[in-house]
C-alpha cells in the first residue's frame, strides 16, 4: 500500500515537472494559462494575436525535437525549433495546434501545450434584455444576442473539447436582516460559465436596478472585456410583520406567560417590505376560536387594542405595483387569562418606592373599580385604574395606622367577574412623623 502511495506521488510530481517546462510568450499582453489539464498532461494557453508568439522548453536533454498535432498526438508532425543549450524555442507557432517535445518513445509520457489566438474568438455582446420566467415572482432570466465563437482544443487522444468562458452578472437587491428587522442594500455578482444567456437570476432583484453583463473573463485578462447594462423594474416582493407593544407595563401588572400579552394590550403592526415595489397592503385580525374578523386594514402600519383573552391570527397580504406578485405573512397574538391578587398590608411613608402604596397585582383586566373605607364605613379613596393605587392619605395627610377595608370590582379579558371585599392593614413606623388625620 505504501509503495502505491509513493508511486502515485512520484507520477504526480513528474507530470507537474513536465508541464512546468513549457513557457509561452508573445502576442498583445501576457499569454494566459486558461487550462491546466493534469490527467491529459495538457496546458491550454490563450494569446491575443500571434505576433512574436514563442514556446520555449527546457530539460536536461541536449537535443529537442518539436512536434505539433491538429487532432491526435499520434498523428503529430515535426516542426523546426531553435536550440540554445538545454532550452529550445519554437517561433513558427500557429494557433489551433497542440505542441510538444518528444523526449521518450511513449507519447503518453510527454506533456503538451495548445495555443488559441483569443483575438479570433473574442466575445462581443449586441443585445441584452430581462425576461420573466415561468413565475416572474421567483424567476427572471437574462437573454440577449452575442458573438460567442467556440474555443476548441484537442486533447492528445484526439477528443475535441471546448474551453468554457466565464461571465459576471452584476445587480443590486435588498437583503432581510431578521435580527435588525430591516432590509438593507446588497450588491450581487453572479458568475456563470459557457453562456450568460437563459440564466435565472437567483434570487431575483427586490429593487429596481441596472443589471450588467461583463465578460468574458478571458477578455478581461487581455483588457478587451465587453459589458452592457439593462434597467430592470422589480416585481419580486418579500413581506414580514413587525410587532411592538405600545402600552408600557407597570410594576404591579403581571406579564403574560410565554408569548402571551396581558389585556388590554395595544400592539403596533408594521409591514416590513421592499419598497417602492410593494404598493398594496391588506391586514386581517381573526379570532382563531370563533373565526370572527375583528379588523381589516389597508395601510402600511396600524395599532390595535386586544381586550379579550384568546389567540388571534394577524395576517398581512401585499402586492407589487403591477399586481403581478403577492406575498403573505402572519403572526399569532396570544392574550392571556386574567389574574388578580390583593395585598393585605402596606407601609405608606416608611420607605419610598417599597410597599408604600396599596396596589393589586393583575393581568388582563379590562375594567376595574376600587374603594377604600375606614371602620365606620366612610369612603376615603376610590380609583378605576388597576395600574394605580392608594398612597394611604386622606386630604394630603397620612391616615392613622390600623385596619381599613376595600371593595374591588373588576372584569377580566376572559370574561371572569371579580367582586372582592377584605381588609388592609396600614403599618406606620415610629420614625415617620407625618401629620395623621383621624
């Protein structure tokens, strides 16, 4: 096994050394090694014009005999060269031939070089257009007419192959960033081989853009690259829903569990789309339990307040300006069940911001009323916002410590009715010297 590995490595290095012995020069600009075919021991060089094109070869052998072939190396004919020491030069080079120096009797042991005069096969574009694919919302194609002569060469075994040209298609689009929840500009370069036409632009542009064809890349090497642009009006669209909470949670409001919200929940919905391609918007808010459509909206963004517990499907449908393409997105809004917890003591004035107000802990309450009474049934305070509470004062002064009574009536987003009565104990530290009213 080790012997086979060494043998393979030796043959590989030997092949590389053979190919490295050829040097091509001349023409207009530096010759281009366009193909290095190791299995067939063949290098394909492009030159631009045949003026002063020369192939040189160096080896340990004191004498070189050059050959050229049109189709098969076995049918090669000898050609004259100029010898200087261990290096010989072939100066009567014609394009469209394969050349080699025969150092052994076995043709397969030699290395070969093929010359193509690119100036005779240069790419030239005459027309460029963008054509819709089978589904213009997902596919557009580049089509046109151009001069594309075949860059042919023959491997030593006599098989004709074609050198593949490469082209670049350049255009701008938009890219969605899910973390930033925004579209951002992006420049794309798509490289294609053989022909630039009948190629799908993937993905299709999401913005109006000039689409440019450049090539081929062989021509770029020689400084004769061609290019042409065509303007494209985008039809492909993408749409995403951005949801934000408008109402701010307060300290005594218990957040909804999981992905849920605590009612009343005012949410803002915004369509994130590739403008100005998108011009039509339609929103629907549907109760998934009853199927009732609570809202139809035709604007880019809007606010909606959810009052009832349950799950709601918020769907967005958008269309492009030509009414060709449409896209949808949806989110589920979960409004949680109601909750109410009432404390039994607080200490107003003792430590500002810490248990110094009588407040309920709640979630998903859509109506609320509360009253505070002293032991003689005199009303001291009332409020109708569960986010607020009683600071333990009457007429601007703290009431004496002791037991007071509350009545709370509320309704949850889930329809639950709360009617709560109970006592609340006011704890007054001795170091608090505020005026107390009886």
